C-alpha cells in the first residue's frame, strides 16, 4: 500500500497526502515545521503539519485517509 502522511491544516482539518517531502524544512523554515498543501476542506493552501498516527483515534485516521489529496503546491 502506498505511503500516506496524515497532516493537519492550520484550520484544524485532518487529511492525508500521497507525498510529504520534508526537505523543505531546511530552506523554507520560515513556514514552520510543515509545508503548504491545498486542504480539501478549506480548498485553500494551508500550512499543514504532519501528525503522528499513533496519537490519533481510529476515527480520525479513517477520516483523514478518506480525505486524500495528491501533493499539490502549484
Ligand atoms: Zn483545512
């Protein structure tokens, strides 16, 4: 199964992305410990932070997996 990363947008929505390269941390550090992803709930680019799946409930994980987006920063 494809690796997915569960993230939380700045407005608090959980969703998952197909790829979440964190090497942008070094050069784009001013955005904080996440990166801009188009949130499927907001429909806007949000600064989104990866979540540790072990701290999420099963319902939260399922919700996030259903709201799956491909990486989209264009
Ligand atoms: Zn959102």
